[in-house]
């Protein structure tokens, strides 16, 4: 075995790869892999955005319910949190119980990408408007109830506000695969 080379021997070149770029099959493989990863990421991103929109709307409604309860205590009078569906979107307002929901001004709109999940919403209803009424001490009048939201595209998990005690305690909830009684959002 010879470890040196004489000066007269020609240098042998190792085979080298062409420096002209990628081959067509290599490019196609990369494009397919990137496309699959982009499709997975886009789907996850759409679902994430839908969930965040529904969570934000649920939190806004819970805040409105708590505002109605606080107003009842502050004004020492019965107050309502009212919710209605108008032109393909949801609106809410708080007002004294003595004021009819038709006469209330200042309704606040939720995102148009959120819908009311009526099968899992148990708020009292009057004239097409859902409501919860609080007595002057902030206690719930009528019944305990749940308000459930979903995304229009159905990609989000349902989120809900649960009015869970007669003294008006509320909590946030989310959709479960098994029902609790007749509700899936608790």
C-alpha cells in the first residue's frame, strides 16, 4: 500500500456532485413536504383563532352579567342582563328591570364570527330576547342558567358562562364530550 504519490502521476479526481442545483425530484419532494406542513399549520391557526374569538366573546358576556349584578346591588333595584340576535350577530345590554329590552339603548355587539348555541343555552326568554335578572342584593331571580357560544364555522369548542348559584356566582365553562345532565358545556 502506497501512501504517497509521485509527482509524475496524474491526480485522480473524486467524483463530485454537479453544482448546478437541485434535481427535479428533489424539488418536488421539498414542495410536497412544505405544502403538507403549511396545510397543517393553516388548519391549526384557523382553529386557534376561532377558539380565541369565542373565548373573548364569552369573557365579554360574563363581564356584562357581572356588571348587571353589580348595578343591581349599587342601585338597590332589580337589573337585567339581556341578550339578543340581530341581523346575524349577537348583542347584549344591561338595564334596570323596569325598562323593557325594546327601550334599551347602547346594545353592544359581539364578533360576527360568534353564534349563540341555543340548544345548550338555558337563560330565560321573553320576546326573542334571553335574559338573567338580578334582585337588589345581586341574587338571581327565576333560575340558574347557562349561556353557550360557538363559532360560526364550527371550528371552536363551545364556551359558556354558567350562573351556578342563587346568589349569582358565575363561572366560565367549556364544551365536554360527555354531558352533565342534558348539557355539554359546563
